[in-house]
C-alpha cells in the first residue's frame, strides 16, 4: 500500500477536528455542493477518499465519508489485542485529519439509501440534528461485512472507549476459568486459527484449546502448505482440532455469554466439552441497505453486491450494465463480489483506488473543459480503469511470535498471474503488537499519542 498520509504538520491534529459543528451538519443536507458520498471508512472507503482528494478532485466538490466508528478500526490486529489488551489502544487510529474541509469524516450510521440520498443517524452525544439526509452525486458503497462475535463491535457506540471495553470481553471469560479451563474455537479461518494459538500461548498452556472446522482443510482459499503448517503448529502447541465436522447449533443458539460447562455436538457425532466458545464463523456482507431500491444488484445467495471490473455496481446478474443514474454508484471491498479475489484489506484498498480514479474520470468527462487543448470532452468515449485480479496473500499468526506468510511468486512474469506458484515464509520473530505502529505512520499520525 502506498501511504495515506498528508503532511502531518499541515493537517489539523486528530483531536482538533472531532465533531463537526451543527452548522456544518446542516450544510450537508444542502444540495448546493456536489458530493461524493463514501459509505464505510475502512480499508476500501478511506483509500477511495484519499485517491479522490489527492487525485485532483475539482474545486467545489466534496467527499463525505460516513462510518459508525469514530476511529479507523484496524481489524487485522483485533484478535491479538483482544488477548493482549495492553496493545488495544493501537488498534483504533484517528483519521478525521484525512478529510480536511470541505471534505468530512462523519461519525454516523447509515440508516437508509435511495438513488439520490443517504439517511444517517448521528451518535447520541450530538445535539441537533439527530438524523441527516445527505444528497450525493456519486456513491461508493464500502460497508464490508458483519464480524464474528469475539471481534464484533457493531453494538457499541463506535467510540474508541467503547471498542476497547468490548474487546476485553472474551479475555475476561478466559481469565475467569480455572487452570485446565476449556476454550472451543468454532471456525478455522484466519480469525479462529489466530485466536486459538494466541489463547494457548498467552495462558501458557493453562487453558485447553480445541478448534472445530467444517471443512477438511484449514484456510481453504490458500495453499495446502498453510493448512499443513497450521496443523503442525497446533500439534506443537497442544491444540486439538476436528476438521470436516460442523457444530450442531441448538435452536436457541449457544450461550456465548457465560463460562458454565457446555457440550457441543458435531455433525459426525463427536461431543466436545468446553467452558468458553469463541464463534469465529458467519461473516455476512452488509449489502442490505441496497435492497429497497437496488435489490437486483445483490446476489440473493451470497448477499454480495454485484459489481463490474470498473467497481461500478452492476444492475443485475451478468447484465454488464451499471445501476443507478449514469453509472455513478460504486461498490468495493468485502461487501461485493469482484472476480473471485480473496476478501482482504489489500483487495478492498486497491478497489478503492480504482473507484476513486474512475469517479475523477467520470467527473472530468461530464464537466465541459475550458481548455482548448484538453482531450477530454463529453464527446470522447469514457474509458474507465478496471480492477485487476490479485492472487491470494496472507500473513497468519500462529502464536504470539510465530507466523506464516503466503504471497504469489511473481519472479517469472511470463507466467499468467492466475497460474503463478505461491511462496511461503515461516517465522518465529514476529512482534507482539504485530507492528501496528506502521499503520499509524501510514495514516500520517505516527507521532500521535496512541490513546487519542
Ligand atoms: C481478524 C481479521 C484479520 C484480518 N487480517 C487481514 C490481513 O492481515 N491482511 C488483509 O489484507 N486482510 C485482512 N483481513 C481482511 C480485511 O480486514 C477485510 O477484507 C477488510 O476489512 C475489508 O475492508 P472493507 O473496507 O471492504 O470493509 P470493512 O473493513 O469491513 O469496513 C466497513 C466499514 O463500514 C462501516 N459500516 C458498516 N455498516 C455501517 C453503517 N450502517 N453505517 C456506517 N458505517 C458502517 C464499518 O464501521 C467499517 O468501518 C482480516 C480480517 C479479519 C476479521
């Protein structure tokens, strides 16, 4: 990723640009200033905003990013900091400085969306107004997906303080168990694997850890070697695992809130006794806000938003046509299906770049040029950028300092990118805080107090 940062000395400090004034809020409802509205200010949405602001957005236009969190929530480190809470303040990074006036990062929750407006609710601490209807010319839908319970902060008020409290919940439960207490992790994706190995190590083997995964292979979107290496690391740590078996969920669901002994029966009839369950399954794309007006843009099975390679929302299944007015609606990141790429921060980020560049092209194409030498006029066909397929890549922690990386081997460029082999690094020299300070620098707030 290239840096998001602007020159920090020219930027207002994060704390100085906290809540917009009521006048600013009311002005958002006015249609006078053309607006690019980005729903979701995370890996995809923020990169799109940065591309627009740094990429020559014409004067008079503004970018508004709507997000229910008041800080950037760096999800990659959530499992780690939920187990080692001393690092948790680093997982919430101030970002309002990325959108200097007339642009705005608006801490608010999307309630509904039409073809012309988005209605958002402001946090309860705001005085007036409490809801706003924001008109837009371009929309970027970047709401990602729901998160599994151990790292789901969506029920909080979106503040850093509330997020820090919620991230302590699982640790408190595991702390309260006696030596030999049993933790069952359901789900063998990256989150489940990382939590299982961190719990086993952080409690120095004094908690039994078992992982249950419905597929035969862990991390099935990645190379076989990731699966094999994870299994041998689990063996070394003393983590038991059941693969190819589903947990049979009782109609009332598991009681995830308490530490009383429970048994979980699997689809193969095994019964696993445990005290704490960490549910690490069940991410759902947050596409539902499109249903009332753009239902055909959502795949009914996966709930993913259909998009073209240009990142414009597609009007229906394989129509090749854009949704909304004049192709001005875009979707990026975990909420959409894009050429079967792995859902990841880097793919959301790169899609954000494409969406941002395309909006700039669209605007300049629709705005008659005053320069006689300009080659971009409304009569020139508009050629938009396309998001290029990316190979799966991951850094997976396997305990506090152990990790494994898979990246594509790009050394021979004559090989079709989809056919290139993967390369792997296995290491034991990781960092407890996962090098999260680098992300603060990336956002241009490397010098800011981590408790901000
Ligand atoms: C534990 C974990 C570790 C990971 N590690 C890596 C990694 O190392 N590398 C990597 O590349 N990827 C990693 N990923 C995947 C990566 O985090 C996701 O692919 C990425 O977050 C997708 O980015 P996004 O911008 O599409 O959506 P998200 O990051 O999900 O962001 C969506 C944003 O929308 C906001 N939002 C949602 N609903 C509303 C609403 N109604 N109103 C207002 N705002 C709303 C949310 O607050 C959020 O900020 C990891 C994921 C997890 C869970």
